[in-house]
C-alpha cells in the first residue's frame, strides 16, 4: 500500500511539472511576440503628404527660398493589442541633389527636402543609407486608431542666378515624387521592453505616398547707374565728352528695355543742365554709341532705347555724354537728374 501510494504521488507531480513547463513556454512565446514588431491584419499604418509650393522665386536675388508641407500618418490597432506603439518610417528615394524641372523645357533648379526646419537633415531613405522621416504613434486609451500630423521642410538652393524663365513670363518648375520614389514601412512594438526598432528593421510595407514640389520662376530685373561728370571748362567753344554706365541684371531669358527720361528740360531730344543758382543752362545729350549718333531716350522725338535679353548675370551699358559747342553761360556748377527705367 505504501509503494502504490508513492507511485501515485510521483505520477501526479510529474503531470503538474509538465503543465507548469507548458504554461511557462506559452508565456515565453507570448512575451517574445510582444517584444518583436508585429504584423497583424488589423494593425496597419498609412500616410499622405501634402504638396510643397515654394511660391514666386527670383533667381537673380541669389537668395535661398524656403517652404514647408505636412505629413499625415494614421495607424490602427486591434481592440486588445500587446504592441501599443507603432514606428512609421517614410522613405524618399529620389536621387540627390534634387531638382525641379521647367514646365515644357529641360532647365532645372536645385532644391532639397528636409526633416527639420534648420535644413540640416535631408529627407532620405534606408535604401540609400540616408535618413527617412520617422514618427512614433501610440494607441489611444479608448480607441483603435490615431493620426498625427507633422511638417517637412524644403529649400531652393541659393546662388542660382542663371535659372531661366520661358516666353518672357512666369514659369513653373516642378517635381512629382511618384510611387517608385516614395515608400513607407512600419512596425508595432511594446515601448520600454526592447525599445523601438530601427527603420531598417521594419518589414511591413505601407505603400507609396506620391506628392509634388513646385515653384514659379518670375521675370525680374535690377538696375543701377553711375554719374556722367563732364570736365570743367572756361568757355564752351569745343565739345566736352564724358561717360557713365548703367548696369542691369535680369532673369535668364527675360527680354528688357532701358529708357532715359528727359530730365529737367522736359524734352528728351534737347536735354539741358541747370545752374545751382541763377538762370540759363548748358545743353547736352546722352547717346547710346561712341559716335554720338543715337540719342538715348524713350523712343520719342528721334531717341532710342537700349534692349537686351537677360542671362541672370549683370550686363553693363555705356552712356556717352556730350556737351556741344555753345554760348558759355555764367560761371557755376550745372547739373541734371536723369531717371533710368528698365521695362521687362
């Protein structure tokens, strides 16, 4: 009776130990499933990206132009989830440096997109060993879905003065990031156990998020001028000559025209310098050519303007001034103010 009783106790203990081992293995498997990113049918993430429009850009300013867009990311959970946190990584695989392409043309303008407002972290991809934009989302306490919105940033590179416009008008430049240039990956995990996984370890594919970047290159011109200073003379029995210059800078491809007004005389074909005090005047003229054949004016009364097409770089034009022989007025300083206008 004693041996039979001991055998029954040993059999019972063995069955209890097996049950504890099975429970322990099951608990370990559940814990392992919690620690690793999961791919469950009901647990999915998606993203949409708004277009980024840099607005009007004047390349001749040589300034950088900044812009921004938004990214909307949504993740879903099961009602009871052992992995309440999701990591979403958005990859931008378009080659760098990135360029906007002229509409209907082949000209380009360099720019890039960034994860930060300081424009130090270029938006990249794990495939290119660069940095994707990533975000962590947490399951809401009373729900199965959450959405977060974050900004991304863009900058058109400075010092691109020769970017052209087309047909003497505002010109659109753009780049559409297609499905082959964007991809999203995600994974679910339990925060604080192993920590979040890296973007390169995620295997769930959230698809593409196509969007576009664009800017409008505008026609623009800058103009400046130097003075024409005639030499001093006691009598005006022979011609006096002097030169000045006008410097213009216009958008590459932009046609322009430079005109000079009449000054104080009000007559573009008969300019005159006035004394600082007293009466009288000194007749003079400004010409477009060294031979003093074509007066530079506004295309009225026999005068002409100077025309050109911008290259994005500065162009200089010489003003040829001439005081013809004439009756000498009273001694003094004589001057006139001419306004140069560039039309484009």
